[in-house]
């Protein structure tokens, strides 16, 4: 242990190399995931804020700079408070306004559509804001040798950039398609729209680079800033491959879905006659789309690995530069194995829950209409039997996968060049009091 | 208190800069003793002021400590022995202690909340139903229109004037028996499924499938009486309030990431009424039919019909989604309840001519959107 630590004397200001390592066993995370799942059940889900915090503390502590651990100092209480505030300020008003709109414009599809459109745009405007705030909270709770990280900028500015970099090209494509449709025929406009949407995907590398620059340039460790110097150009060669691959995969998935719907009058039955489909009839569709998402993630891995290396390679701190060592193949295996783990966990949970229902629950029976009453109490019993295995298994696999992803990225991140650690002082930036409410509501807090 | 007399190597940071100094760390009687050299400095962090960067596990190989007595400062001790002994001196740093400390209030809180809910229901008070009772009539009607619009989407309204008049006649007869100030509005939809449901605001939806499969006007009257029974008991209003509350609760419980589950919760809430609610509606139906002097044999016949279809269906059809969460409807029991009622003088629910018109109600259909907001005539 002793040898890992830099044999530096008392508080030297001499620049020294920084060694980044990730030292942790993913096996232990299985036990933690299981315990967290059980505690979530016992507390009706409220423990999830503390569960998330303990997972982060473990991941942060496994990250070693020159042998010394990084500390996560956030608390479950902060996450709970942040969530409760957003729940009161965003979730409850949205639910109530939804009820109000249904009451005021009973059954008017136009009013409901307009309301939902406005809501989607408002949400989309808030997503970037939420990402920034979550990142700011996490960095402010990240310490190494007692020195805090920070994010010193405006969530609003980042949120707006997150919005317009996608909304502007989308609007441009839609307006162009509209004009063409008006000048020629609706079908031509539709084709232009489809092409416009596909072409619009080409803004993604530029957008990712722009957002990365914005957030990295706001980052601080202590009183020292990080800087970003990357441009989007080099990302495009790999992107061509990812874009083409995804286009093929989604075209194939749409084709398969269409072919399946056309068989045995499924389209007519489900969408025209409105006969609800049976579970076994939906299974092939679910399989097609799960496979599509996996294939898409696999194909995109090479681009994502390159993007990660590109981002790292243009991030500088005190004269030193980061270096990413991700490879497409290794990232692909990570993504694929995490997917298989999650699916396997869910199937296992369903098998356990199904067995429990078979043993202790109430057998399923066909119900034709409302006049024939379902028994809610018995339904509740079945729900109580199947939910615990699902909650435990999903918590377990999610914890495990999260740890593996962190290990993947952190063990492939290097810092080239010496840093004068003694010159880095505690920053003066203010610490947000609560964490991440918005990001939790949008479910975009990856770590 | 075990005391580790041999000093252990550690790294001390004062939290003012990112540099660190070598330290010698010792587990003393009352706290962790930290000694720094050049310049010489010694400090003691009391055990109860300690915090660890991560819970100290049995197999921990090192530990990063801070103390509330010296904010900002931290000491890192890369020694498994030190970590193991620290667990004994400062047991509040172990994973088990930390987890229980955080989970305990919520475990007890959840138990108390569940006990409270159980108590309320055991006392026979339904808070949701009380809320449903104070909803203004105009809100109910609008909720009902929204519900009808979303449930019957894509189906046309049956609108042959004579057929609609026949149904109005039947509804008026039963509504009078219910003592309602306005008659229940009944809309028939061109929909082959055998179905009928009550929505908030005294509105009932029936399908063409039900009218066609019914063997007599008394059967239709029985079903309508049952749905009006739901309306009298405010079951639809209660169901909607419960669905909204449940969605909020699920969202809260899932820490906000329960989007999908919230929808599933809504679905479950909308699956239907409880067995108790159905029983209440049946009892209301029996009373209504008697007050309206319509034979309750029709309702019994209808239950029999549903039972037969269920039995046929069981053989031919595969399971539908969520059937797993539904259970055996006690249709046979309900039929028995109706059959056991005493006979009373009755007349057919509709005369033969009106009945024939009702059966042809779907020969003319129209777009339901154009009919929104039509009110029933006051009694």
C-alpha cells in the first residue's frame, strides 16, 4: 500500500505526475444491490436516495489519484430534499394542470394535443438545465484531498444551448418540408421531412462537442479551471459509420414491425377494430425492438469510444492533458454485457415472481367486460408477490452495470503531464444546498 | 475500547490546498491520533466526530477519514489492520450501522402509513369517496366527457332517432326510480365488443355488441340499472381520483424515476371496480328495477349470458395482458343473488316496437365529436 502513494514530503509545490486508477471489485456491488433492493421495498421506495448515495460513495472511493481515493460527500437527505422540491414545483402542478385541461376542454383532442405539445417543449427546455444542475451537484460533492470540484456557470445558458442545437435544425427541416409540400405535393413534403430528419442527425457530433465544451469550460477543481479545446471535425468520419449502421438497423426493425402487423390482420384488429392484443402477440414486437436497441448501441460503440477519447484528449488542467483509451470493441462488450445482464435479471425476476404467484397467488382467468368484476384484493396479492423480485433484481443489475461502466471509463482515463498540486487551493464557488431534483424526475442521472 | 499502540502510516490533507503530508496515525482511547512532522503537530479526532468516505467494511484495505471537529481536513490510512480495528472503535462507520440509521425512520414511517391506511379502511371510511362526493356536478360531467372520449376513441355514436328515443325512455324510467334530478345520459357506440360502463357525471356508455347480444329489453334494463348503480355509488368518480392519487404516490415512491410504473399503476387502477363495488352496484340495480317495476330476471339472464361467453372464451382465446392481475369474476354468485330475489308485479322494460327500434339504433351513426355537450332534459 505504502508504495502506491507518492513519496512526497511535506506540502511540496513541485509539479508531479497524476496517476488515475480504478480499484474496486464489482462482485461486492451485487451484495450492495441486493441490500439496497430489500431496503427500498421495506421503505416503500424512499430508501432509493440513500441507496444511490452509497453506490456513488463506493464508486468515487474506488477511483484513486496517486493512490488516494476520491470522496463523494453528498447525502441521501440532499437528494430527497431536491426531489421533494421539484416534485412540488414541477410534478404536482403538471398533474393538476393536466386534470384542469381535461376538465375545461372535456374531450377536445385539439386542446389536449396543444397542452401536451407545450408540455413536451417545456420539458425539453428543462432537460439540459437538469443535466447541468445534476453535474454541478455531483462535482460540488466530489473531493480529493479535501479540495472540491465545481461547475461555475449558468444552468439556464446550458439548458438553452441543449434545446436550440436540436430544436433549430428540426424547425428548419420542418419549415423546408412545409414549403415544399405547399409548392408541390404533400407526399414530396413528407419525403423531404423524412430526409430532413435523417440529415438532422448530422448535427449530433457538432452538438455533443459544443455541449462538452460548454460544460468542461465551466468545471473547476479547487480554484483552477478545466479547459476544452476540441472541435467537432474529427468526430465525423466515425459518425458516418454509426449513422449508416443505425439507419440500416432501424429500417430493418421498421420493416420487421410492418411485416408482423400485416400478418393475420393484426393491424386491422388492433388499430381499426381496437381489439386489445394478447401478451403472446406482443412478445415478438418487444423482442424486435429490444434487439434493435441493443444492435444500435453495439453499432454506436465505436463512435462513442472515439468521442470519449476525443473529449478527454482535448480537456486540459493546469497544463496537463487528459487521454482516453477506450476502444470500440471493448466498449461494445461493455454495452452488450450490461444489456444482457439487465434482461437476464428481469427474466429471472419474472420467473421467480411467476413461481410465487403460481404457488401462492390467484390463477388468471379470462374477463370479458366490466360487468364481470375483477377482484382487486386478489390482484393486489399477485402484485405484492411479483414486485419484490422485480425491484430487487433491477436494483441489483443496475448497480452492477453502473459500477462496471464507471470502472470502464475511469480505468481508461489518463492524465499526461505534471500538475503542481500544492498550488491548487480550495475554490470559493458556492455549493448548491440540494441535489438533482430535476434530473431525478427526468430519470437522466446516470451516476 | 481496543487500542492500536503501533502507529500506522497515513496521508494528511488540510483541505486548503491539494498537497498532502505524511502522517503517523494511531487509534487512541477516545479518538484517532494524528501526528505530523516538520513542523511537528498533533491532533486527536474523537471517534464520534468521524466520518468515512465510504462505509468501513470488514475487508476494507484502507480508509479515508474526516472529522466534524476539523472541517476540510482529511486523513487517508492505507492499512487493512487499521480499518479493521477502527470498526471496533467507531462502529457507527460500518455499512450496517449507516444503512440502518438511514432506513430506520422510513421503515417505521412506512409501517405506520400502511397501518393507518388499513385502519381507515377497516373503519369503513373511504377518504377518496368522500372527495368524490364533494366534486361539483359540472366537473363530474366534464371528467365524464373526457373519459368517454378517450375510451370510445375511433367508434361512431349510434344515432337512429327512434332507437335513441327508446333508450331515453328506458333511462328515464330507471332514473325516476333512482330519484335522480336529471336522467342518466346513455350513449350507444358502434362497437362489436360486449361492454357497458358508467363514467362520472351520471353518464353511461353501452356498446352495439351488448344491445345485439341481449335477448330482451329487460336484460338491457338490468345492465343499465347496474351501471346507474355504479353512478349512484360514485364509483367512476372514486376510480378517477384514486388513479390520480395512485400515480402521484407511485411517482413519489419511485424517487421520480417511475414514469413507466406510474402508467402501469394507472392501468391497474382502471382495470375495474372491486368485488365490493360490483356488489353495491348489483344491490342498487335490484332496488332500481323493483322501483321501476321492471323484472330483475333480465339481469339474471344477462349474467348467465356472460358466464356462457366466458366459458367459450376460456377455451378459444389466449391470455390478454394484465389478465394475470385479474381474477375469477364471481358471475355465478351474482346470478344467484338476483335469482334469489322475491317476485313482484312488473311490466316489460320497453314495448315491443321500442325494443325493435333500440336493436336498430346503430343503423344510423355519427361522429361523436359533433354531439359533445348535449344535455338530457330535466325530469
